C-alpha cells in the first residue's frame, strides 16, 4: 500500500497542470454504461437473494420459537448460515454512502453487546430479555429504538444478535457456542429464565432484519417506479459511477477485510475478536466478502453476467487487468484455504491467515492502480 | 525573551508573503500552504476527510493503524463478554466508543434540542484547589467529569443540559448579530446535589487530524512563542501549560486538550479511556468510581487492565497518523484576500500558520514536516465571556489553548454542523470570532469594525482551512 501513496500525492499535485500526455483519458459515458448496468443489475439480484434468505431465516426462527427442539434449532442455525452467504457478498456495495449505509449499523454491527441482550456466563439475570420491569414488551419498535442513536447505543440487533440468540456464548475452543433449544421452551421445563421473552426478542430481531433489508432492495430495484438510488446511480457522471464501485472494492479489500476483520484478530489474538464469533462462521464471511469483490470485478453474480471493471481496465492496460484478476483469484483461494474455525486459525495457522492479508493488500494496491489508470483518485484508508 | 523574537520571525514571513504579492499586485498562495499536514496530507474533502491515514504511512505502522482504528471506532461492550479484548465498558461512562464523540474522527457538538442527550460533549467537574500534582480536585461524589450513562445495574451519575441565552450585538457598520451564551442545568443526580463550590466546564470533542504532527513539534518552538509577561507589548501573553505526566511521573509541557492539560497522545488516550469510556489501562489502572458510588465499585470488570498496553500503543499510533486534509481553494482571490485579513487583524499572532515539526521517535511520517496548523499550543486569556472559571494545572479559568484551525472548514461536510469553540456555543465562524476577548479583544474588534467584504473574505479563508 505504501507504494501507492506517494503516487497518489503526485497525482493530486499534478491536477493543477493536468497534463493529458500521461496516457490517461477520462472515462466516457459509452464505456461506462454497460459496466454500470451490469453492476446495478447484480446489486439488485444480490440484495433480492439476501432478502429471500433472510425470509427463510425468519421462517425458521418462527418454527424454533413455536416448537423448540434440537431439530428446529439446527434448522434455524442452518438458515442463519445460509443467509450469510448472499449477505457477505453484498458488503462490496458499502463504503460509498449508498443505501446500505443507513441500515448497516443495525444489520451487521459488531461486537454484539451480549450482556445487554441476554444472560451471559456469571450474569444469569443480565439483559433486556431478563428485565421485564424496564422493558415490559419486546417488539420491533423497542429494539429499533434501542439502536437508533448511531454509535451511542449498545449493539442489540442484526445478524449477530440473532447469531447470539441461536448459538449463545462460545466457550468451546474448538467449536461454536452451544445454546440449548430449551432456552426457548416456555412450558416450564425450559432452561434459563424468560424463555417467552427470548422468543419475542428473536422474532423481533428477525422482523427488523427483513425490514432493513427491504429498504435496500427497494433502493436498487429496477422495477421501482419513480426515482430510487439505482436511478440516481446510473445517472451519475461516468467517473463518479466507477469511483463508487472501486471505492467499495478497495475499502472492503484493504481497510475492512485485510485490516479490520483479519489483521486486528491476528494482532489481538483474542479468540472471539471475530465477526461471527458465536457460530464460528468468520472464515466463511471472509471467503464470501472476497468473492463479492471478485463478482464486481468480473461483472457476474450467479446467472447474471455482463461487463465488469475488468473490461474497463483491460481496454487500457490488459496486463494490469489480468494481473488484478489473478490477484483476486489468489485472495479467494487463500481465504478458502484458512482452516476453520477462524478463532483457532489466528493462533494455530497464522501463516495461512497472514498470506490472505498479504494477498488482499496486494490486490488493494492494484485496485488503486487501476483507478489511477482510469483517471480516478481513490482516497482509501 | 525568545518569544517576541520568534513572533517577529513569523511576522517577517508574513511580510515576505506580502512583498511577493506586491510584485504581481495580487497575493498568491505560498508554494506549500495547501499541504496542511506536510507529507501526511490527504486530498479528500468529503465526509471521510478526517478518517484517512497519513499518505506517507510507513509499512511497519499499517497494522497498528488498522488495529487502532478498529478499537477507536467499535463499541466497547459490557463485561463479561465473548469479545474479551473489547469488554469492560463503564461501569459509568460518557460514550461506548471513541468515535461516538469523535464521529468520523471529527468535531463534536452540543445537543441540538433539550431532549437530545449530550453525546459528543462532556462536562468536567472539580472543586477549588489542586492535588499534589497540580491537577484540579475532583468533585467528591461525581469525580472529574459527569458520566451520564452506566451499564445495567449501576446508576448513571446524572444528566446535564445546556440552556442558551441570546446576546444581541452588532458590527460597527450596524449589521446585527446574536451570540448565545451557555449555562448548564444538572438533573437526575444519583448522589444528590453537586458540591456548593463545584466548578464545571463543558467541552466538545475535538477533531483527530494531525495530532502526531503537533506531538512532533519541538518543545522549544512552543516555548519560543511564550511571552507570559507580554514583554513585547503586543497585548498577547501566551503561556505554556505545565501538567502532570502520569507515565513519566513528572511535570511537563501540556499540548493537548482545550486547556493543554495533556502532555502527549498516549496520556490523552489513556485519560479518555478512563474518564469517557470507563476503560482501565496501565496508566489509569483503577476503575473510575468515586468513593461514594458503591454499585460502580462492585460492578464486573473486563480485565486488569481492560485495555492492554499493546492496544493503547496501537490506538496511540492511530491517533498520531491520521492525515490532515489539503486546503481547498488556496488560489481563490477572496481566500487570498481573507488570508491578508487574517494577518492584518492579528489572528496569526496566536493561530501561527506555519510550523516545522522536529523528530518524533519512531514516527518518520510526522517528523521534520512543514505544517500549517494555525496554533501556538499556548494558553491565552480569552476574556470573561469564554471563561469557565475552572483552573486546569497552570491554565486559569479564563485561559484556553489556541486550537489548531486545520480542518475547521470541513466540519460541515464531515460532521454536518458548524459549531465552534470549546463548548460549541458559536453557530458559525463569525460567532466564533466575535466571542474572542481578553488577549484577542483587539483582533475581535478589528473584525467587528472591518467592512463586510473584508469580513466575508476572512471567513472564506477560514473555510478553506
């Protein structure tokens, strides 16, 4: 990354005299249009699948609360894990003030305030669930209101709140948390207290997740009448469109994934300093985040195939386009190769984790280089 | 005696600028004045302008920067928690993360309504007198600042709201303005009324940019600006604050905080972790629980200390290496005219534009840089209107540190507001200028008396910082 910084500075200084003889030509609308179309289509599809998988999750949560059993618990956990796959791939659409930013804090915030929500080891009466006097009714309105003041709230909603309520705290060094389904059994033979309120919390968290995802689906929906974010995005200046796409890729790749999500855990070596700490699913989060970057670069998501950033870069510098393609593939492969669970890997398989960080940083540098080639200045962390 | 000479040197620089302006009839930008943070400078003027790393970030600091960033931005959680590295919030606290107040590494503000809790602002408390180390004496029941929040099972200390009184005034040309003066109203106090002789001071969270550069300024540079007895007779008697350093266990020069009451970033960060978040560290190993607060003292803790030395180091690295955004519109004629006003009115006497950093060991990024922070890091008497009446080490109740001005033009885009001064009382830059009194009275009066066009140009210049 260091190599690119002085380069950026010199680029910025060069702006004053903006010499066109460096081979860089501004992006044209014709050039960008197919890439922008592909991107918008792909984002809409990805969010639609994310919503559908969250709906399946909500159904499974309903089954668990209605009929708590190991079978319904297992099904709910499977639905949560399945819902993370499309969601993780949408994370590359963050970091440029798109519609996801208004709800991301409620959807995917971390670290989760466990003792604020439910009992934890040593504090059997902790949390909103076990405090009917202060919080007589647990519903969507309550948990939304508890999360509305930006950074000034305990984190008590979203995927990781649901994850905590399904798995519980993870005290197994080799496996995930093991909350019993009887935590939801309010027949009198259940475990822990306030099983009915725990069920209310779980369902409310599922409903809020759906509501928040729905707002993003609508913002990107091509069939939405009137002006939504998608329409605004496609009408933006060509270089602004590409800047947003690249900013999402480079920010997720570098500061977020290589930095925040992996380096920080490597550095602190704290077993649960990882995003999906209750379910031990962090290794899959990393892989699908990396695949999200690949999707955007290649211009494909599932059955949707079109023009990606690759095409834009290749038209000007084929060698760079192919190199970045290979680097992104390497990152995905190395992320896949991190032995699960991640909370053991940061201790026992540090080489594998560090190699992934290195690959992500390398590709981040190349994304910045590609941006410069397209005459776009990318200010990343 | 060094002080006045130093100031002459600065003046000389200003004359040089003016002189070079004469040759072309128009003032021109100095070659490097857009590069506010020297080689750290980042070219970003959007909402993320304060969040980016020094552009010359050394490879060996990359990891620490990201780790520090994570621990600065993410919420701390209640102990015990699975995320053991991040638990230990409270028992009482002002915020759950550094970024709650320094949102996007930017500037805090007072609440906009009576109902809005005080989020990015806090109230310091003390009683008259000082400790053996010269620091203010804590309020006996509530400690050194009011913590309006607490973890479950522990009473929060209380609430405070700001009541504003409008003070109408007018420029010399008759154009009216109104300033608002704050007073504090405490309520829901868990341990009864505050001490009769309590001293209070409300402060907003300052922007985080360029702090490592300020830490790298040679002590001699700062002391060189000092003129405590106003020997040069310019009416300005900047003084260094001398403060207790809990790490070196000595009294040293203060640089950070609204009254320059912190000697360095590591100390400042450890102090904020203890006071604002309730997180203990090797610098402040005790939980922040004043003696009468029994529930606070018996609450569960997240480790001893809750913040490891390694993490404190990473967070300090992070706070040292946030880039300063480049200035905008440096060659705009109105901005250049405003720059002339800035010097002519005497603003630059304290808000010293250009400084050179020395060596900060282990941090080549911020060492030996030419920077444009617009501060002398000294405390100055700012008059009765701005005074909090609460001494802080050597700084008197009416004295405040000259705050750096870099980045002030970007608060609107980074933090969606234009509140200025230590308690955010000024609603725009003009009000901030009009509050200047004490040593700055002549400069303020010159602004008040200036033609509207000159005033507008000065404000345009400030917005370009």
